[in-house]
């Protein structure tokens, strides 16, 4: 059995112990069937949104009662996924990137350890895997996305073999294997891949590469014996032209060969060969000593084809209001949403306050106000030890940089940003963001939409 868990596993987990969660912090609600707000998913989007919604009503002097908001997620742990690139580069331990779910859900939220089986937005209900029908005044969908590990033939087998030299940053179980493989490599060819299409944190595949390169070059001094190559299904290094240019210059300067429009389709771990499909349909086989593989990703099966999904399978929300285009009491943010921006934790810092404000206004006065999401997202691109390019941008792939006016162009790798990513953000996340008190570039100040 391959011990790969992913966000998707939240949807397929069997809810078998609704009543026995250690309730030191969270309360388990076993019998209530109607809630003012139901939040689906207790990942970054769900936990932040649930807390910001609670805080928003309270700030208006209209506090919801304990138990008015329910959050539903079958996962035993919550993961700080932005930490996995740090795990993959030996900068932190994986144990520090997860905490028991029950320790993170405050007692004023009802915690339902179950998963959604179907959405019935016409009736304002959801049905759970355990067979409960739950009705809501408002529904917030933050269910995450699905990692299609099996879409790359031979990958799960290769990942499960400790000696295969094949790893992936995209799961808790394999993120530390990246680091052990990187440390073990003394010579040969290291291949890093990225699939075509939408993935979460689209910068991560190359962050892992840059940190591995820096480890060989600067720490282990074995760089001259290792050839590094990057094969991506995308046409460029990064979607935003400004950062793409900087990253491509860095790639050339560091002697890293790239193949664009190259999609990993199979791994033969016995022969140490990876097969890629190119845009013209032809295939090409590459030998590797170390392979960092990133599988394709897509919408969760439970959402795809459901009444709340768009054609592609994402929750179909207005890109500025985060309100469902058809069902006015359904909202979405984060990876499961149709928002046409990069799927990151930083994006949640800007999406959640807009969602909380709009939902509050709809409940309070019946219509939304001026709050709108501009597509803000960020990708802290580790480029080596002590250096990071802080990509920040909004809709239209337009840069929206927080620190440029103080420190200069954020396309230039800087030490300050490296420490933001490595030391500041993890602390802020666990201590402020998950409690609904952190607003990204606005810090601890909730945006005012008056
Ligand atoms: C952020 O707020 C955040 O959460 C704590 C991150 O980590 C998950 C980020 O990567 C980024 C970029 C932000 C945005 C905050 C600032 C100060 C730019």
C-alpha cells in the first residue's frame, strides 16, 4: 500500500468516527441538521474563511452563536502545505507542517468529521458520506483539488520504493523523500518536472529544483558532477512574463537545460527512464538518476459534474465577488474555486476577507457591497539558500508588489524574502492566519470596504 495522502483524500476518506474526536478545542456536532453557514473543507481556505466569517459578524456587533457555523472535513490533520518546499530542501521537518485538525477548530465552530458526497444547491443541502443531510443558509466550498497520482504510469510504485530516486513535494508522505534523494545524489542527471494545466502552487516544481541545485552547488560542492534538467508541460518558466523572464535568465546562467511543452506520462523506475509527451503528440524518453515528479491535478470528483461546478469542474463563482454565479447562497475560494488566478495560500489572504464581507452583507442587508477580489496571489520562489524571488500578482498576470517601493524590484532574488518564506510566514500562518486575523500584504488590518 502506498501511503500517499493528498487534499483529495479528504473527499474519499471514510467517516467512521464522528463522535470520538478529542474535543479539547473543537466540539463535534453530531445531531444538528441546519446551520447558518456550512464550510466544506478545513484546509487553508476553509479554516480561514470560517474564522473570518465568524469574526466579521462579531465585529459588526452581530455575533453568531456557537454552533451557527459548521466546518466539515474528514481529515485527521491540517497541513501547512507551503512548508513542503522547506521540507523538500531540508529547511524544516515535515512534522512541523501538520497539526491535529481538532486542535485548530475553535469551540464556536461546529466540527463535522465527515465528507461531502453530494451537493443539492436547489434545496440548500449537502449530503455526507455518513448519510447525513445538512441544510444551510449559506454554503462556502473550500474543498481543495485532486492530485491525479495515477495519471503518470508507474509513479506511485516509484514513489513507494525508497531506493528509486523518484520523489514529489506534493504530498506529506513524499516531501521528505525529495530531501533525502537530493542529499544522496553525488553524480548523474537530475530531472525536475511540471505538468501542463492547473496545479496548486505552480512555482513549487521549480522551487524544489532551485533548492536542490543550490544544495549541490553551494553546500555539497558536487554541482560539477550533476546535470540538472527541467521538463515542463507549460510553454514558459512562469505564467507572469516579468517573473518568467527573470527565472529563465537564472536557468540559463545556472546551466540548467529546459524542455517546454514536455508532459511526464510514465516512469520506469527499474530502468530509470521517464517518458514525456510533447505538444505534437510525439514522445521522448529521458534517463535520470534523480527524478522529481509532479503529477497533473484537477477538480475533485465530488464537485466535477455537480450542480455547483463549471464546465471544467471548478466551483463556478464570480471572479470578483466569490459568489456562485447561479446559487446566491453558495460561495467558494481557494483551490476548488473557478477563480482564474494562481492557487496559493497567499491568495486566500486576499480572497477570504472579500468572501466574508460579501456573505455578511448578504445576510445583514440582503445584498453585497463594494468588496471585490482583484486576483491577488503570490509565489515566493525559493531560488537558492538565502535568496528568493517574491512574485506577487493579480488578474491579468499583472505584478502587484508589496515591497518593491522599499526594497526594489521583486523579480530580483533577495535574502529578506527568503526569511519571510522560511521564518515569518509559517509563524504568521499558525498564529494569526488560521484564526482569521491575517490579511496578507495588509498584515493584521482587515481591509475596509466601506
Ligand atoms: C502571506 O500572507 C502568506 O501567509 C502567511 C504566505 O504564506 C503562506 C505567503 O506566501 C505570502 C506571499 C503572503 C502575503 C504577505 C505579504 C506580507 C506579502
